[in-house]
């Protein structure tokens, strides 16, 4: 049986030097596709596209990872920009919010990682705290801290114990989006995981599992993606 195909969102870097070239490039940190593969899936990278193409693109994959990255534009959740909010990527915001909306509507299993979890919350009408301290160790430095699962959630079924996780973020969930529940907290009370109540399988984690070795959350996505609804299986030809 073929491995579930997991799409991973990417971003455009305007100047990327490799070999003799210095050109714009679509990028994804290597940890994302390696984590998908380690969890039993096959990975494919999804570059930004027109928002109206989201459902079409998702029809070609079995699951979706919305990757980490810079801050969402606060206008997306009706807030003024805090001076500490990093200027974002409007094209990426539009594309990923469209993908999330289509994934929920079409029943495509999805995992949001860091920015991806925040985008999930915003896509479903939630808001963000624009700055918190203590969840990174400085620019470009990943730290770690424990997270505690909420009993009875999907996340707790995957990781039932308090776990040390790799973390690098300065924003967090404030008001939850519709139909979302909190499934893990940091010791300081910060929301560290959220998930959609009921189906489809939709989970967001505030940390960076692709920076660690624990495959359990990604394996949950891969298992969910292996059970493709009959409505998404192409009809036989002839």
C-alpha cells in the first residue's frame, strides 16, 4: 500500500544563494519532510498558489502540514500591529489561510506547526497574543520546555505524558477559533496545542516537532491521512 502523501507548505525567500546563483526560491526547512518520512508518510512541498486553487491542490494529497514561519499580519484577526510583531508575508498568509479553510471543509487531515497552529486559530476566527516572553532563547535559538496534555484530547491520546518539546515562538493563541479546543498547555499556562472538536483530524502544536526526534504527533497525522474518505478517492476509469 502506498504511503500517505503529505503536503507541506513552503515560503518564498526573495534572495537565496546556492552555487553561482542568487535568486528567489521556494524553501522548506529539511526537518519537515524528514519528520513526515520518519512517521511513515511521503512528503511533497506546496509552494504558494492562488487562494482559489486550495481545494484543487488538497485533492491531490492525503494530509497537510502547515509549517512554521514569521508572524501573521494582525489585520487577519482584526488587531493593530504590535511593534514586536515581525512584518509578515501577505502572499503566504492568504495561501495558507485558504488551505486551512479548504482542509476543514473537505475533511483533509491537517497538522499546524507553530505559525501553522496560529494560522489555524485565525482561519477559524480566533485571535493571537502578539508577544510573550520565555518561549525562545533569542533570535534563531531554539530552546525547550515541558508541555502538559489535556486529558481526553487527540493530542493526549498521542502523547499522554508531560513532554519536553523544542520551542521557538513569541506569539500565542488568545481567543480560540470556532470548534477548536485546547489540548496542551505550557507550565506558564500558554496554549501549546489545539485541535478541532470532532472530524476531520486537525491538530495544531505551538512547538517545532521537526526540530526533535519524537514522531508521535506526525504519526497521528499520517495515520489519519491513510484513511482517505471514499468521497476523495478518484472514480475508476473505464
